[in-house]
């Protein structure tokens, strides 16, 4: 009989748990961006004529005033470099007839880079010049530091990956880390931009994964005496990983992460090995 009774006793449900802690909270806008040379010069044909094959290659260094190409027609028309820098792209390579105004090559200083990232207009209104930026996934071991230089005044429509029209605006960033740390970056390289919106210090935070809606308010399950106890909380900030608690929890409280339908007020639970510490 004892064995039968023991088998009928509900066993604690294994759950992942997180901790309510005092720490720093950051709100960031995270979007992919691309590097670009700050000042580019597109060298175009000044006249109609015949363009000989261009023997320059991307990466070649040139000085202002260097002879780039000679356009042949009634007379030879020499095209000179408008600025010092590197050849970024060859736009017309092969010999042949060329019309006035057709681009031949692009010149710029690859050491003088900025980053352009388009953000939702609803996020852009939270940003301002001078905001700090963490530049990640650029290819180096450590993130780079940057800041917002300007936010363009005019937005544009962009279709999202889900086929939804979005209003976005370009935000221009400056890389503030020493140049020697990102010397391998070039023009049109992709990076991840984590733009700081707000930083709060020494605030009470809870893992956002513990939150759920209950009766129109936010709530969590607190682990207490081996059971899940529902508790309503008041939030002041909500982020993707951590949220700031105004009231309802205390430092050191253990909360259940991502509670499923089986978790109810008063049900017996136990921490999974990964969160039992």
C-alpha cells in the first residue's frame, strides 16, 4: 500500500530558473549596418570618345593630379585624379566608345570609414547624436566602439523579410576605436550595430523570460518552499533579456523561466541541473 501511495504523490516538475538581481540595465536598438568611405569621387568621362583599356586595379593608390586615363577623339583628353586615395571600383574597364558622363572608376580613402545603419522610425525617435554604439560581428575578436554622428531627416520605405512595408531612416555612425584595431575593415562591409538608447545603474532586474500576462498585468512564478507561487509585478522597463522591476520582487528571488501550461500556482517544482545553483 505504501508503494501505491508513494506512486500517486505528484512529482515535482523540472523547471529552469533565473535570479532577481541588482545590476545595470541597457536598452539598445540592434540592426545590421554597412561601412562606407566618407568621401567618394566618381571619375566620369568629360567627353564622348574612345576609352582605352583601363589598367588600374581596385586597391591601387593614387595621388591628386595623377593621370588616370586618356579619352581619344578629335584630340586626346586626359582625365586626372580629383583627390588622393585608393581605387575602390573600376566601373568601365574595357576599351570602347564612351559617352560623356559615363562613370569610369571610383576613388576614396579606405582608411576613412563611417557606418550607415537603417533603423525603424519608431526607434529613431529614441536616438540622438552622441549615443554610444557597440559594433559587433565585423570579423574581429572584440566589438568596436562608436557613436552616432547624425540621423538623416528623411525616411524611406523598405520591405521587410516578411514582406511588410517599413518606414526606416539612415543613421550615420563614427568608429571611435583606434584605427589599428579595425584596419582590415573595408568599404561596404557588413557589421552589427548595437545602439545604446538608455542605461540604468543599480536597478532591480528580472529575466524577461520569466514574465507573462495575468489578468492584464505582468506576473512571474517565484520558487518558494519547493513550489511555484504566482506573484504580480510592476515593470518600469522591459528588454529582450532583462526587465526592470518597480515592485513585486526582491533581490535574490528565484523565478521560473518560460513557464508552460503545466505550471500553476502551488504546483511542486524543482530546478533543472543547469539552473540548480
